[in-house]
């Protein structure tokens, strides 16, 4: 079993804990809000099958891919998970260049051995003006501080093998690939509690955190748009013809004068 598969199993187990379910609930709600108004034809979620990041998308083609096959963990009262339709190496996406309108990467960059290569592949397969949504654990948070202490005493709170990427560094990576950051959200402001009861007791900190320390949420989600240098969007052909006709009339009138 390679290191990547071990990391994914580690994340699988963590997501079934109260803190993991808390994160999944926040991300599911936000992804539904973000993807519902992104239009196109082809949308792909790469990795983390425990969440359906494309549930609210209106695109006709919506796929979930992963590096390894995972049996769905169906929890009573929850909807059935989207099936994995394709297994592939995260460093090589099996899609044509400029063929995908939307890609969702939920925590994938933190648990792959080659995050830069995956981002380069994502940029390759996205169409010009295509959208990318990334979620990750925030190092600058109570959870990030707890994880740092856990690395010292071997008492981890978050998945042990995750290489968490700061929000600032993530923006720098995207900028290098001509991906323009279009918006971001932070969430999950409660302290790093392991029990459901304590998570509920501190739930009041969600509203307080959004108001008073918005960048210190345990999880962030960032949107980006693929920009292509030298490309200019033009209007419909009928509009161009009408403009040309108007210019011609103006020239004729000027000549008559």
C-alpha cells in the first residue's frame, strides 16, 4: 500500500468523527451555494467522495473521479453518495486540454504527493474562463495551532499525513498559473473539540468568528477563474454587423455633407 493510499484512509477515518462531519456539513452547504450559478457542460470533482460537491450544479455532465476505489460510507438520514466513475493518477488527469468547465478539489491538494503537478493539470484541462473551487484546512486557526502542537507530542487532531497549505500560499500558486482568485470563504470557527456535545456548545462561535476574526476559520474555500493572456471576449456576430452598418452609414452621411 503506497503512502497516498494510507493518507486517504487516514482522511476517511477522520471524516467519520464529529469534527469531520462538522466540516463536511459546512463544505456541502457552501459548495451548493457556489456551484448552482456556474454554467457550462462538464463539471468534475476530483477526490474526497465523502462529499458531493456537484450536487447543486446545473451542468448536464457531472463526474466524480478518484485515485483509488472507495466503498461509500452511507450514514442514516443522508443522501446516497455520487459514484466514482473514473480512477486515475492525480498527477495526470485523463481529460483533453480545455475540455472542463468546472473542477472541484476538496482537500485533495493536501493529501497528494504532487500538488503543484495536479494544479498544472487542472489548469490544462479547464476551458478559458473555467472555474476552480478548492477547499483546505487553514493553518492560521485554532485547529491549525492544535495540529502544530500535535505534531510535537504525536497527538494529532487533524489527519496526520496532511500537508496543509496556507490560504496565502494557495493564492500564490494559483497566480503563477494565471488563475485569478475570484472569492473565498472561511468557516468552522469552533475550537478543536472531539465530541459532538462540545462542538454544539461552541456553535455560537460561528457567527462571532465570521464577524470578528473572519480569516481564522478552520477551513477555507477559494474560487479561481482561468485567465488566458491575449484572449478577448467578443460579442455576437449580429451585434458586430450592426455596428459595422452603423459606421458605414455615418461615413456616407459625412461624405454627403
